[in-house]
């Protein structure tokens, strides 16, 4: 059992690194690639390749997919399409290190949405965990100036990132239900196509019709833009999902989810090393509070793919 566990751990650590690089690369590309272009071209090549990989799984799962198609389309539109805009849009308007830490609150929202939907009850320990996680999130969003809460002075990118965490939490709960009858890889492909066709493509077409550039801003380097899109599409989007599913298959969803807490740490390292962002005291204190809160809440059983 040691070899499969080692391979699973390596796959999940790689997943955390790839997903942690996602918004860092987006932050670096914001002056070269318009957001609608990055979101659309990030997913198009990845979902085409994933479709070919998933063909046997799709054929087997088609009866279950067809019976739930409307829900899957809505879920993909929100959990893949809208989520992609919120996540990458947050990185366009906020420090990548902050986006990574705020995105780590997703398990908190999974728990709260589950409680709201009648899945379990809130214990005293959970209340402390939630309080810590929320305090850490507010510390990062307000950059250590809590008076910004009353003055309504927020960084828009941080709010987009917080909404992204909430949206993905909702999507995770839906995926947990669908995954009982649909294989994870087939589920990833169907929801990805839904997000692409229902949200990303229409927004991209409107962007082009209104006169926006199809790939890069006119004064930007096309080579840099193509390299950026190729990395995000083939790295975090395609390989990240495949490695995560592989890790889940070898180690189980509960143990796999624990590895995803490495993602914001990778994000912080990439942000500092590549973008030259500064790690402030409120980043450290905020993430420590978030992580402590998550430990108190217990590791969530996430079955969804992301990135």
C-alpha cells in the first residue's frame, strides 16, 4: 500500500502547487490578456483534451448524465463558468497572495451551506472554528484595518475572491450528490462544457463584438500571452484536475482534501518569489486563523474538482 499512497501524495501535492499557481499566473497576465480572453482560452483546450480522455467514462455514465442534465448544466454554469470569472477576476484586482488565502475558506462555506441545507448541526467547537476562520478572512480583506468594515472600504478583488470561495462551496455540495452516480472524470467534463458554453463563450463573444481584443491587449506581447494561456490551460486546469482525481482514487476524498490546504502556501511562495509581493503581518495572522479554524472544524470531504 505504500507505493500507491506515495504516488497519490505526489499527485495531490502537484495538484496543490498547480492550483496555487493559477491566480498567481493570472495576476502576472492581467496587463497582457483581457479577463474574458483568459477565462475562455484557459478552458477551451483543456476541456477538449479532457473529453477525449474521458470518453469511456462518458459513455458509461451517459444514462445518469442525461437524467440530471439540466441540473448539471446549471451547476457547471455557476461552479465552473461564474467561479472562473470570480477567481481570476479577483487575481486581476487583488494581490495573488491574498486570493490564495481567501480561497482557502472554501471548506467553511461548504460547512455553512451544508448546515443551511439541513446537513448536520452546529456544535460549540464548530462555532469557534467558524469564528476563527471568519476573523482571519476579515483580517486579510481589510489588510489589518478593521475600521474598513464600517467605512465600506474593501478591495474589490478580495470580495470577488470571497464570492468565488462561496460559489465553489455550493458547487462542491452539488458535485458530492452527483458523484454518487456519475464518475468524477465524466462529471468534470460535463460541468466544464456547461460552464464554457453557457457562461464563458457568450461573455467572450460579447467582448469581441464590443471591440475587445480576441487574445491580448494591443501593446502586449502575444508570445507571453500564448505561453500564459498554455500553462494555465494544460497545468492547473487539465493536469490539476487529472492529478486530483488520481489522488482521490488512490487515497480517498477525505485524505485528498487535506492536501489542498497546501495550495495557499504554494500560492504565497509563488507570489513572493515570482511577483515580488510582500508577505504582511495580516497575511500571516489571517491565514493562521483560517487554518486553525479549519483544523477545529475538521477536514471536509470535498469531492469536487477546482482550479
